[in-house]
C-alpha cells in the first residue's frame, strides 16, 4: 500500500463543524428535531390535496389506527389507501401515531362490545363451568373489542370526517 494514501486517511486535526447544528443552537433534543422533520415531510405530502382528501386521510387513519387487533390497522390502512388512491405514507403515519390510542382503547372497546353482545357475566351470578371452559378467552375479548369498535369508532369517524372537512374548507377560504 502506498504510504501517501495511508497518511491522508487519518486527519491531523479533529474535524469540528464551523457552526453548531440547529438542535444544538436551540437546545432542542434529538427527538424533537426528528419530530419536526417528520412533521415537515407529512405537511409536504399533503400539499396540493383537497380538503376532502386530507380529512379522509385523517379520519380513516384515526379510525383504522385504533382497530383493537394488533397489527391489523397497518394492513387495513394500506388496503384502504390503495383502494381509494390515497397518500399511503400519510395515512400510515396517522395510523402509527394512533397506536398508543389503540392500546388505551382496547379494554373500553372490549367492554362496550361485551355490553352490546351481552356475553359478560352478571354480577352475583356464578356460572357453572364445565371442564375445559374458561371465563375469558383471547378470541372472545377480541370479538367484543371489534364489535365495540364497529359500534363506536366507525360512526365517530364519520362525524370526524364531516367536521374536519368543514374546518379545512373554512380555513382555506373555500365554500362549504
């Protein structure tokens, strides 16, 4: 190996940036910088879309993002984005932002579905269990949560879509 190339590979002085990065200058953390970059990309992906399309992306991403079966919202959002020709990255971002809400709503949606289907146990009533039967099953809980999601989240998503469309039209100065 040529000695000339070996000497050039190791700098004599450490490389120091001439001016600090924006995060260092403002005191912002790395996560807030990433959040700002994501928000900028998200805003850019929505540029040029109609208020109805933007409202549809948010409403579908939110409603499908809280679907109570883990992993299913991502597939559902992708399928809906392809079917309705929506912006796939934007709807998936809304879906991913809603994932903590999905976990928070799992039990309340399960209880709502349980009330609708009346599969819950009556207080004070002790059922007679046969061998191999359990009071609670994962499949039953998922079924109840999906029923609660259909009964609550889908109608609220439609209302959210109408309200958001109205607000976006007003903000852009368009006619409603």
